[in-house]
C-alpha cells in the first residue's frame, strides 16, 4: 500500500455564463465556467486526500481519466435531465446540463468497473442511482406528495434540517458512527426506483431515500444531504475519512 496521500477526483456538474460586470478587462476567460464549491475540496484535504477537479471530457477518454485517481467524489449540483432515465420533464424541473449528466454517469460506471471508491453527494447520489438504471422524483413535494420539507422555500430562510435513519449494517452507518443523524437538506429531487445493484441504507420519516450503497462494491456510498457543509461534525467528517481510507487501501 502506498504511503502517498490518495488522489481524489471531484467532478463538476454545473456550468454558468459569467456576468459581464464581474469580468476584469485582462481576465476574460470565455463564455462558460465550471462551478464547484470549495467545501468539497477542504473536506477531502482535511481527511488526508489530495483533491483534484476532473475536466468533463467526452466519454471515450473517461476511462483514461478515472484510472488516474484513487477515489472519486460526485458532488451536488443542478437537476439531472430526465432523458437519462426515460421520463417526461416535470414542470418543476430546474435547468439541466445533459452533457455533464452523461460525463458523471460515465465516471460512476467506470469507477465501479475499476473498483475505485466512490462517494456521491446530493445530486451525486441521484447520478449514482441513474447510472444503475434507477429513476428520480423530479420535484418534491409534488412527487410523491411528502409533507416533510427537503429544502428551504426562500433564499433567506434557515437551512432545513431533518433526521435520517440509517441501516445498522451499512457502510454508511460505520462511516458516520451512528444509525440516526440530523442532517441538512437542500434538494428537490431524490431516488424514485432504486437502481439495480444498489440498496437503500438511509431514509427520512416520509420514506424519501437519503442513502444508497452498492453492496457488491468495495466502497460506493451516496448520501442525499451535504456532509461537506457539516464537516466540523465528527460523524460527517467520517464520510470523507472513509472515502480517503478506502482510496488509500485500493491504491
């Protein structure tokens, strides 16, 4: 086993066009920018990994890219286009980036094929589910009609927090060190039909899936909340510790 810090690849699933007033005259980078919150990279580094952002390159080169990393993190981001799982668009669906959907789905599949550890967060867990042939609720609470809030209604409102129950014999429970946790909630999409080869390992009182695992894989874990925003809590930091430890063992 190598003593070097494991290299963790983080995908970026969101693009934007820069606001013209934000650009410096000598630093106009172009019409599109990738977006990735820095909390993810801090959490990986804090756990002992080396975080590196993965460029969303076309599928044929994905295998070469994934092979370079010891572990993979699929972060949060925008909605997944329902074309990826054969559903019509819900009126509440937000903006989508189909080319980035395809990239992240390919990364998940290639990482699993190569036996690379994967941690998937919020949208990332939804990508994991779709990569396994699962489907999504496109707009909570309309689907399936839950009364439990899963994101704040207005920008200035307090962060929504709720409890999740965690399967006792799961990797997720061992990583967190608990079978119950109070977590943040920022999502309006969630797994509907769980994909083949995955199992539900965490859920809320209204039955929404909050955690997925691939039991036949070494370390493939998805959570619906944002542990990187709670990394000062030891149980949430434990998820990143587990990813980095699995990547170190596999490298």
